[in-house]
């Protein structure tokens, strides 16, 4: 069962080995609108036996099927056909995100189209990649370095960006010659069904792409299956630690893009009003449910109060409403448990910092998982609201003594995913960025380029997605030493 304007054909089934099949459990996962708290659809719930069947299909397709042995250009031709199918369904994919996650309809279309364009950029980059190359050697006449697919990949995507994140994983894995089991979040599976239908329409061989949507226990069973060579996971640090421990037991490969508590350092040359507009506009993006969110703001003590006042003014102007309303600037949180989590952190913050504005459910919305944009000032960086990922529109303003103090406090975190320097001085931005212990730093805001490597330091993850580094994460490197050069590579 899916909403009328989303034409998923097999939501009551799972896709394994090139066939749409009933799930072993016989159960369905209900999808709930965060705007209305009403059930809007359902998909088949895969259990442990379905996960095993998906791994077996992917294993057979990799070990015995043609996919990994095709020339890269042949694989990329399949992916190009997938891209055509996905472009044609931009409206459906965007609508699915709005309905399931509560993402703003005004943002959903451009975000969806951008994700498919990134898919095409990955295809183009893979077309230029040297999967086999010769290197000079002092030992033999012919030394060859081959980059070969890692094998069977479990691709696990989160609920906040279900389409673009899953599509990136699938693109890199398939371009490398791997086979894939897609495991979407049970809250936002519809986009992954459309990706599966795109693979089917493109004629990708059976078992190369599989789809199973299940809850935590079934997902853990998938990760534990010894037939999985690599896990590509985006999600919480808690889940990432579990996956890393499981993969470590058998030395399976894993890429983990995890949580963050990213800092924005406001230099004294950056105007207060401009900083307030930027920071309030950023924290409300996707209702604050972004792993790279700039949720800590570090500003000099002498400017702290004026910046707090300016941010509060901007937050009070934010229009909160249903995701379909083109005037809405802040939609709901994605689910009831996420609302409860954010409210818990707000209550904790009231005990340790000054609540400047927000912190309540909007009075004009009686249903849905809505919360006001919230600002805490005079925040101690050691407090929970400054150290733990809230995943909501909650901003912590932290006073610092000087630039050196700001860098120190920015780095006093278990996380290291993103960061920003608000300044008109590019030299200063570069100097500070080099000292911030994060995987990415942008000047003047939350800057993202998924065509470049992206990932975290410390507990924000392992490995990188994006760029050539993203493709390399799905490849093993083999050195071949020969007495003479082969006739063909």
C-alpha cells in the first residue's frame, strides 16, 4: 500500500534475485506521516530468513554471475539507464520524502534532482577511473595493479536522506562491480523501492541489486551474515559501533558515516546580523536532522549576548507548518520518538544553560511532530546539549576567549564530521580549517559537495564517501607481477 501519487508497484513484496517475492514474515511496516500522525502506506517487512536469502542471491550473482566480470563501460551503461528511469520519477521520489520524513515540498524537488545528478557524476567519474594500470617495477618486466570489486555489499541508509544516501552507495558499489543488498530505514523505504524498480527497468542481472526492509533485529542479522564482504552504513554512532565490532570479528570491510556535533566558529570580522540569519537558517534545514549540522556556535564573549539576541529574533520569524505548505520554513521532526528525544535534550539544557527562545511545541499545530527552533546561550561545552547529537532544530551558543580558545573548544568533542568558519578572510578560514579535527570544513555555512570525499574523524565514522575515494572504498587492490606484458589488459 502506497500513497496515490507514488507508483511503487510491489510495496507488499521484497526484491531478491531479480524477483518480487512475499516477505517470509508476512508482516507489513506501516509508514506514518509526521505532519498528521496518520498511516500513509506500508511495505513488506523482511525478517532474518529474508536477509539470508538476499545475501545468498547477491553472493551467487557475484561469484557466478557476469556482473563483476563485465568491462566497467558495460556496467556503467546499465547505470545510465537507471539514471534515465530515476530522472523520470523525480516528482514521486520528492513526494515520498515529504510524506514519510516531513521534508519540505519546496526543497524536496531540487534535492531529489540533485541526488540523481550526483548519481550521473559518479558514473562519469567511474568512466575515467583506471581499474587496471601498469606501474614501473624493479622486480619484473610487467607490473600491473588491478582494482577489483570488494564483493557483496550491505548498503544501509538512514531515514533523513533516504534517496540520495542509498543511491550514492548503490552507484559506487555497482560501478565497482559489487553486488548489493539495499536495506533502507523502516521509516523511509519508498525511495529505495523506486531505486529497485530503476535497476529492474535497466535490465541489471538478477541478484546484483536486492531490496529488503526490516527492523533492527533483521538488520543486525544482515550485518552478521558471513556472506557480506562489506557494510556501507550511514546512521548513528551507536549503530556504527555495533557494525564495526561485527565486521572486525571477520575482518569484513566497512564504511561508516556517523553522527556529528559540528562547530561554527564566528570570527569578529563577520557581521552579527549576517551570522544570525545564516545560523538560524541552517539549524532549521531538514528540521535540524542532518548529521553534519552546525549545532554548536562559538563566538567571542564580547559578542555573545548580541549574537544570542539576533539569532533569537531570526528564529521567532521562522514559519512552522506542514511540509506541503510552500510558505513553511520549518516542518516536523520525522517521527514521534525523535520528537521525544529532542524534548528530552531541551529539558536537560534548561538545567545547564540559558534558554533564549523556543523549546516548545507550536501552539497552532495540535497534531504532528513539531517543535519550535530553539536557542540555548552561555552553553558549557562539557554539557550534554553541547556534546551529544540532538538531531533537531536546537542550537547551542558557546562563548570563547579568542581564536585559539575557539579551535580548542571546537575540537573538544567525540565527533569530527563537519565544521564552519564564519569570516570574510579566506586565509583565516583556511588556517582555522586546517586545525579543526573534522572531515569537512566550509567557509560561511554548511557547505556540501557530494562529488568530493566526505566522512568523519573520531566517532563520526570510518572511510569516505564521495569522489574517487568513494569508489575506492568498494574496491580491493591486487598487484600482478609478470615476466612479460600481457597482450591485453
